[in-house]
C-alpha cells in the first residue's frame, strides 16, 4: 500500500481513516467461512462503534451484534434500525445499569451473561415484573482468566439458577477463549452442555469469539456462534500473528510530520491520544505503511517519535499513514473518523456513535 | 484514604472523580514555590482539560495557560473568559491549522513554538498580513529527544529567523526538560540566551516544565517560567517517584467489582477505556486505595483484573477507588467527570471540554 493519495491532504491530522471496501471484504471473508461451517456470526461492535458498519455486518448475514456495555448497546441501537438482536457479554451489576437494561430490553431481543449467583439475582429482581423475560447466558472461563465460571459443574449450577429465576430464561453458554483456544472451548462446553441437558434444560446457544483464531472456529464444533470484533478492520497485532496482511487493514491513522530534529528521527502529530499506548506484546506503537525501517518507538500524548537505522528521509509537513497496533482502542479516541471507498475518491466524515461508552 | 463515602454509590461506574480541595492545595503548593523563587507559572491544561480548573490556576497566580494543540486551546478559551494568554507548545504545520491559529490569535495573547525554518516560514506566511504579530518561541531539546533544536547555536539561528520573519516576533526559548533535568536546561538556555542577546535580540521568556522535577525548578535560574501539568491532580507515577502521597491525588477512578471468579482474583468494570494502557514504567495499571496488596495486572477494554497474593476479599457490587498511573490520559477518556469538594458531600458533573482535541 503506497501513500500517494493527494486527496488526503484535505483532512486535518491526526485523523482516523476507514477503507470501507477493505472492511466489507473482511466481513465477507469470515461470514463465508462461518456459513460454510454452519456457525452464526455475532460481530463485536467495540472495534468500529459505528451503526453503518453494524448494518453492513447484518446485511452480510450476521445474526445480531455483541456489545460490552449497556451504553454502547444503547448508542448502536439508537443509530441502526437493523439491529434487532443484541448480546451484552458483560455482568450487569448495580441499580442504574439494571434500570437501563430493562428499558433496552423493550427495544430489541436482548441477552446478557452472568458468572455468579449475585449477578443472576440482580437481573431477576429487575426482570421479574417484566413481560419479556431476559435471556441470560453463563460466562465460562476457558483460558482467558478474566470473568467466567471455572468449571462445567459451576456452569451447570448457574444454568439451573437462571432457569429457575423469575424474569430470566437460560440463553446458553458464552466464552472468550484465549490460552486453551478452540480445544479448550470444545472440552469445557461439551461437558457443561451435557450436564445442563441432563437436567432437562436446553442449551440454545454456545457462543465463542476472538478474531485471532476465528478461521479455526470450526475446530470447536460444539459452539454455535462466533463473535469476532477486530476482523472488520484488522491491525498490526493481527498482521504480526499472520492472520492478515497490510492490504487487509481497513483502519489507518493519517499523521503529519511536525519535526525532523535529527537525521534518524522524526516527530508526528499523532501520539497516545490517537494511537493509544496498547502494545499487545509488540515493539513500537504502529506500522508506517511503506516504511518497514521505521519504528514508532515512543509516544507522548500528542507526539509520536519515528526512528530508523537509516536516514529518516521525511520532511516537515509530509504525511504518513499508520496501521495501529490495536484498531478497537483507536476508534475510541476520536469523536469522528473518515470513511473512504469507491477507489478512495469519496471522503465522508462519520461520528463514532458508540465512542467513550464505558458504563 | 478510606473508601467509606456512601454517596458515591449514586454514581454509575466506571467514573472519574476529581477532589477539588486536593486540586486547589496542589495548585497553591507549586504557585507558592514559584512565587518564592520569582518563577512564572503557566500550567499545562492537558491534565484537566477543564475551564473550571484553569480559572482556579489563573486566580492562584498563573500567568496564562499551556496547550498542546489548537483545538485544545480553542475549547479552553471558549470555556473560560479568564484565559487571556495561551502558549501552544507545538509546531503548527499545515494550512487548516494555520487558519485556525490566526483566528485564535485574534481572541487571546497567543504564542507558539517552532524548531525548524519550515515551521517558522509557514507561520510567517499566514501572519504576515495580520495586525497582531504572533509570538514564536524556539523549542530546544534539553534531553527529551522529542522535538527541539539540538544546540544553542541552532536556537540562535532560528531566533534570528523569527525576528526577521514578517508577522512574527521572537518570544523566547522553550523546553521540556527530561534526562538532563534542570542542569541541562540551565546549560543549554544560558548559552542560547547569550548568543541571541549578542545579536541584539531580547529573550523575554525562557520556559521549562514538567511536574516530576517542578520543586527543583529554581535549580535552573535562567528559566523565567514553568509549565507543570500533572501537578494539579497527581497520580500513581508521581507517588512512585516520591513527589507526593496518595492523599495528594485529586483524580481517582471509581469502579465496581463485577466478578470474583477465583479466590485471589476480582474483575472490575474499568479497563483500558478508562484507566488507559499507560504504564509509565510501573508494574500494574493503577493503585486500589486502601489495598496495597492488590495489583491491577491486566486490562482489556472494559475489564480490569485485580489479583492479590492474599484472598482478594471483594464482593460483586462492591466499589473500589483507584489512583491511575497517569492522570492526564484518563481525563481524555471520558466525556464528563464528577467534581467533589466541601467535605465530599457535593457532587457536580462537569463536561471535559477539551477532551479528544487532537488536531
């Protein structure tokens, strides 16, 4: 990918750019794989936070969307009429959030997760008086060591608790798989499913996710649904893993060189307020397209430092285009971004509707 | 500092809290030091991004404010009539920004910096036709190895160029000091000043900055002005350096425990979208007040993982209060925050006016 698009000079920098053609190709690629294997796709919108992209994902065949927080789901539902089915993969705790959850459940088919009796009881208390029972999946820990019950036996106990709780229905099992990967998902979920079904409770959905291993989703055939997020844009972390190439990276950051203070060093106007400090195990804070020799070795809030073991060969005012380490966190830094498509001649500014939605 | 403030339960989490009493004490502490040493204070607003705090800093005796980007300065000036003097410590490059800069210069006394002929020439081109010449300081590299001219000789050459440029006046010398510290500032600036004055050009301001070494600002008596930012709130990085204690940390993040999936692990609803991934050389992503045993060892976007070598002893729904590693970047993550003061009984929600201003 070269950086010869003069029209980009009209954009003030730093700016986040999304190439819609690349994003659409990324969406189709996984949807095709999932269709071929009978897996439903429920994209995690945290990566794009844009109603436009959710609409494209749904039109391509997605079964619904995944959100992490209620405020994120509210923003997406408000911005996209096509969204009729939302899974919030988060323990919803506290009165303020439960009230909002009930209100949201009146607008779309809503599911949430739980990994403790406390969370289930809180949900039941609010939904007991509702006409529409809330679907609750049990979150399982299959290696991420974040949330999730530790064993199939614990999943079974919580499934039973949900099935008995007023206002709730048991929606299935959910995991975010790292470490043990698809093999770990298959083992845990197969055992949990058998235990729950032995009680006479159906397990309608088993949902797994994560872009890095998505093309191996079928290795865990017990799962019925997959929730990739980053796949829509890709990023440097996925190129480093061999999941994609630079040409598959739909999100880039355009920055301007503001200083060339030494032969091997240049400073750009994108710092951690745009690229973020996420390293994801990599060295450096992003990849300058067309310049494999450059390392972005240091970010402060508004400065990015580019170093090379060759002459840096950049001029003040010149623009560079960067694939960030982690696409999801970059979209959260900007109020708006630019969408390009159709041979890159049309530029459209879009508000990042679900940005900064942390509650 | 204990976490027994029941009124905080009314806030949905994660939330950013600013204790105004602590912030005022922090402001006074440095202003008193600076007054005693005849140093002007020009706080960097990147830490708080709030007109209210700028007003307090100016009322305490600050000579003006520092911003890093034009959009940041625009937001601050629009929100606080008391701001009459702004220094943007950044190379302003590109037509879009130069047009905005000229417009801003009509509203306040404005200064910027430059470290190259290209930047100076760009500024001159736009200000040559202005009634009000723009004050331009030369940025000097005294150890940070970010922007800045490399030698006093280079500073002298750019000072002469500014003095001759139509529409510009030479405003002095600026540095952000790391590495060589105040000794490095003193050596570089003394030499540069002598060279410039030998040409018959006055050096009205020599401005340095950075909270970590601010109580040693007087060790570089050549500097006339200091630009601390983080001092208003303090953070875990400054506690780690011994610059302050937990009781001096005005900004905290309130989070709710959403899962206690193992004996030594709990998960909170604040992740990198609130606390950020900034480590600043520390281990872990923040300090849980009152719990020295806890390490926040992992953040994903919406989850923070708390681990301890003792039983974690937290319940689902319980709240914790966290001092983040880096206060400045946290205020950039939220659209609004809560201000507490007066014995912590009054809560006021404030919009973070200059959040996300990257251009």
